[in-house]
C-alpha cells in the first residue's frame, strides 16, 4: 500500500535518478505523468512561489495523477510530491508550517515543517475531517472543519422527501495545540435543511449535502466567518455562544447590496482582509452570469449594507470555474486568483486589475496560493552568485557552498537552468551527507557577447519511494555583466580562481598571468577603503590574510594595464 510521500523522511531511502523522470523536451526532469505548468502570460510578476495541488477531480482530468507542487514564476517546480490519492488546500500557515488535506475526501490534514518533513496529523475530534479548510491561528490554536452525517426522514421536511436519507452537515471546531476542543459548532443546530439553494435536490433518496461549508476564517478574536456553497450564503457566527450574527446571500440574506453586480452564487474562500474589507471567490454557479470573479466588499454591519468595491475577472476571455477557487492578497498589493475548475488555472493581478502572470496545466487545483518563501531542506551560503563585470571572452568561475539541513543524506542529481552561459562544473550526482556541506563550482562563459546575463539555477534532489515521485530543490540566482571594456581578456589572464566565498580568515587567489603584464590586486571593503593591496605581481598563488577584517561585503579588483575584473566577496 502506498504511503503519503512526505513520510519518506522517516522510512529511509537512497536518493536515485530513475527512468520515470523525463529529460527530453525541456520538461525540467519531470515524471512522465507530471502536470507540466505552462506560463501563458508573464509581465513582471511578484517574487515568490506558488503552492498548488493539481489532480483530477469530479470529472475534470480524470486521468491526472495527483501531486503537491511548489513552483516559481517560470513554472519550474522546487518541490513536488506525487500522492496516492487527491490532496487539497496546500498552503503555509501563520506559524510557518505547511498543511494540506489528504485521503478520501481529505480525511486527514498533514502538517509539515519548512524542510518538508512530516510533523503531525490534524483531525477534528469525533467527526471526519472536511478537506475544504484548516487554519493555524496566530495563538497556535487550530480552526478546523468536518462533516456531520445524520439520518433524516426527509418526508417530514419537504414534499416528496424520502425516509432514512443521509443528510450532510458541517462542523466547526477550534482546538488547542494539545487537541483539546475549545469550540464546537454544527450547521444542524443553526441552519435549516430547507435553507439549501434551489439546485440542491431535497428529494434525493441517497444523500443531501445542504450546506457544504467550503471556507472558514476568523473575523475577530471571537467571531468566525464561513462560506456555505450549497446555500449561496456567507455567515458570521460568535465563538462565545455559537449564535449567528448575520447572514449574507441565499434564502436568509440580511443585507442590501448597493450594486446590481453584487450577487454571488456557489462561492468559495470568504476572507476578512487586514484593511477591513472582505474577499470572496464568486464561482457564479447557477447564477446565469458568465465568468467567475474575485469580489471585494465593504460591509456596514450596523445597517446591513454591502458595497462591491472591485472585482477581478480574466480577460480578454472570461474564465468559468464552476467548482473550487480562491482569492489571496500579496504583500505588494497584488492578488492571486485560483480559478478552480477554470482554464487557465490561476492568475496574478496587480491592484488595478492588470494581469502579471497566468498559468495553466492539465489538471485542476482546489486552491492556488503564492508566498514569499524559500526552500529550507538545503540552502546556499549566499542569496545569489554575482560574477560582476567580466570580459566578453574570459570564462569566470566562482564557488558556492550548499548545506544539507536534513537528517539524512541527499543527492543533487539534476540542475535546471534557462540559458547556456552558466554551467555547474561538478559531475552529477553529487552526494551531500546529512547536516553537511558540499562545494559547487559555477562557470560563466559570455562567448564574446556583451550585456547583462541572468539565470536561475535549480538544484534538485529527484527521487522515488514506493513508486511515488518527489523533488526537493533549492534555487540560486546567477548574474554577470560582460563587456569589451571589463575583465582581463585571454591574452592577459588565462584563469582566475578566488575562494572560499564566503570567507573567514583568508582568501586564496589563483591566477595564470601573462609574464609581460603584471597584476595589480586590491581588496576593498563596503566603505570603499583599501584593506589589502599588492602591485606588479605575477605570482600564480596568492594567500590574503583576512583574519582581522570585519564581517561584511568586499570587492576584489584584479587589473593589468587598462583591463580589470571585479569579484564580490563576503566575510561571515
């Protein structure tokens, strides 16, 4: 029986490349059944990583293999984990942990740490979990959602109803970190079955899902807001006594909408925003209105008035996401809208509604999130590799140090890059012992071309366990500026090696100078002060003592005649 892939850190395995991964057609060394993201529009999206859980759900892409995926703005995965059944609601919580629902209809919520290691399972006490939502609150408590099943003689409720029908309600619980129940609430105690919208068949003899809660969130320290899709209703309740404070939309609407376009139906993802507004993903399901949208309301809760402030729709073509969907604010003011079953799958908007990124893949994802997040399983000693100003024909090499932060050995067996000017000189695979470090040598070769060169290298540990595929990766931005007026050309300097970087008590410079052109070497601190200098040397090996230098950034200049190259260094 297949286990959830994130448990691999506890069962032990050796990281190996395997035939299921596909190296052809620029597929990023991905498994053959991986839903490859296609960036259909990009115009300066915000930094960060997207969290999605692509799968085949409810008739959409029935052959799709379920995965958890973390991908960058290019669509390159820095993490994926194949699942043996569908996963839902993959996201980062307030405490920095990652959670997602897993199993038949999401019966268990898994929690991971920032190194993608399994931490614990989260379950509602006494009821089966509902995959739709789970929140780790700022105080460490858990806001959780479950299903409640009751046998109801529906012939006593509606005309034409059947006896002994399974009716599905919703349960909300707040638990502390020790799984103690602090608050419990059931739709059966506060909503009528007949509150269901017209599309719900109350004469169904088998089962009736009359409320279908699909999001929960804290409105304040003592109030919860929820979305009930099958009632077309948004609701606010008190955690003090469980009483309903207000109901918006549906059969029991208490609000006046101050816009003809404010009506929502089949909605998802109702949230209270930091600015006091409310967001909702409006599926426009059974409404007769084309196109799903992200809507933003300001509510007057004293006079029960709702003002639609703005809405985001896709353009030039509308996207209809009949089921699923999400709306997420980003720190820079942008918004990420997950279109659920719509195509494309998600869009990032600027505050004025302009698109900056849109992505599709051959699957659906219940929600789509973006976070300013960095992989932590293994990390580099610098945020980027900057070769500085170099000559147009001189290959330049720098070293970087990668640390394995896991409790087991890993293997870097694939490096993804976007261009050909940068190469990692290490022969793959590279073994990295647990809690240890290895050095990678990166070479930039401008090949006679001037300009600014940038690339993003993705160092991958691609593995398989019990037939399930996984990637854990980290990324390193690389930058260089090549020009005919910079650097030391081949006739002046054949090779330069400067290491280690970052450094501590010394810096080693290895060079092959032309004996007719002696070198001038200068080390300058961040204030522009010269802290080391040697003139007219043709030494092939130079050791610079840096033990007495302060920590920080430095620049090493090497010149000969009117040619010069510069290297950025850091002391830690």
